[in-house]
C-alpha cells in the first residue's frame, strides 16, 4: 500500500548514504554503527534518559504517549535507531520510513515535533556513547536524523491528501471461539482500503494511545466490514480488552493498513501457507483473495496449534477446502509450534515451485523461514510480516 517514493525522497536517501548497495559502508554508517554497538548494553538507560529529555523539554508532547509508558516506551527510540542502522540500504530504509511517517499520523505527530525528538536523541547518545562520540559522529547522526525525519514528514503529508489519520470502527459482532480467542467484526465509519494479507494497528477506548497490530481475517468485502482474530495474552492490555470487554456498539480506532504479505496475482505459482494460532487470520484472507480472483492455483495450508481445541477456525477452513478443490488444509497439533510446522511441511512437497507465506509468533516465523530455505524455497519467495512489527501483536 506504500506509495512510490518521490524524487525528493530518493534525494534524501542519497544524502543519507552515498554507498548505495556497495559492500563498503559509508563513513556515516561506520560512525553510527559504532555508536549503536556501544549503547546496546545500556539501551534501557538510553531510552529512559531520551524520554526524560523529551518530556521535560517539551511537556506538551507527553499527551501523545500512553499513560503507562512501560507498554511501548522504547518503540520510538527503537524505530529511530533501526532507521539509522540501515542508512546504507535505501531499498529497506525508504519503505520503512514511509510506513513510520504515515503510521505516526494516528498519534497526532506534526512536523514541528521532529526537532524536539532529534534534540533529545542527540543528547542521549552524547551521554551514553562516550567512547565513540565526537564532532564527526555527532555530525553523522545529525545528517541521518535530518534526512530520516524529512522522509517521514513528506510521507505523512502525501498520505494526508488521500487518507484520514485514523478510522473509527464500531464493533458489530463479538464471537468468543475459546476462553481466550475472539473473532471481532467491525464497521469502519468510512471506506477502508486494504489488501488481503495486510494488518492494521488498533486502539481500544479503555487504553487510549495504546495501539497493537492485528491482521485482517478476510479479504476486502462488499459490505465494508472488517474481521480480526484476537487472542488474550497475559498482561496484554489491548488483547484482553478486545476479548473480555469489547461488545457490539463499542467504537475502536484503526490506523492505516500495512504489510506486504499479499498474493502476487501476476503469477500462478502455488502457495504454501504456514499459520500458528491466530496467525491463521491473514492466511484465511489470502485464501479468500485467491478464490475471489477466480484462480485455481494450488494452495497448501498448514495450520498449527498446541491442542485440538485451539484450532478454533478449523471448521471454517475445512469448509473452504470442500468448496475449493485447489485448497488443501492440514491441521498440525502439538507443543513446540516453532518446530512442529516446519517438520510437517518437510513430510510433504516438493515445494520448490511455490511461494511461501508464514504468519504466527515471531519464533515460529524464524524457524519456518529457515526450514523453507533448507527445502529450496528462495528467500525472495518467502513472505511474512516484519518481525519488529510483530512485537506489537501480543499486547
């Protein structure tokens, strides 16, 4: 869903890095990575000091963050450091920054907020990166942050011309499938464009400014309704609110769609899908997408859970299998999901002509990617949500 980068954005990336895809890192990248290596062991202290500087210097910004900062206190700093780490890789950096820029609109972020954050970042690094810090390193960080922030500002401005900062969505149904898993269906207050396989960020009225990522559990529908599968997790503020408190009539807020785990309809490659737990939600959406396009490519789904009762959407999937002869669904039950699913796919195949899609806990995705590469599926044909985004799912 990201718009193509503008020429000005490309120039900004070029100013960050002149090395492009060269094997040798740029001088700025060398200096920045030295700083990152030094602050790694004291990241918690850097984060605390960074936010203290932001909130004491600019107390008006405190209202943009959750009341309890322990929920997502390190996300902003982590995002900035991740962007800086990739200054020599525009192919990774530009879409990442554009997603951040458009996604931060829902927090009320404005262009004038960026200098305050940048100032706090530099002061925090100055204090905790004493060995690697100096005039040249500071200049490298200033150049990087200036370019990073401008790309994000430009992306937000472009997105504002075509989309709201957020959507209000009324809960129209709440189906408790297990004691801990609910299927929610919501009605947005205005059209919500997305692609099957993508996800959104979601905020409840009970925890303002606390957002979590959830995948769409269906392909776009004519009635405009959206569905999500939510599992309540220990200490998960948003997930517990959605499973145990949300009821029809409640109004949630949705951020913009994100994610690139979508079907390439320009090919007829088979699809190998691995899903763990509520990770079946986007896989179900992909199946509906293939069916809606009238395609008959083979789609093989391995759906894993710790117990048979946790296969909460098994009947729906088996119903889809009966309706579509090109679809095969194989439930996989057992402890150690990260190892069970890769082992199961190894007993079938061959898969070398398939595109792979993986959705579930981060550990399962990591082991799944490794297993798929071992059986011959190239990395560029393995699709999954970014692992750093998945950190926001379980909350």
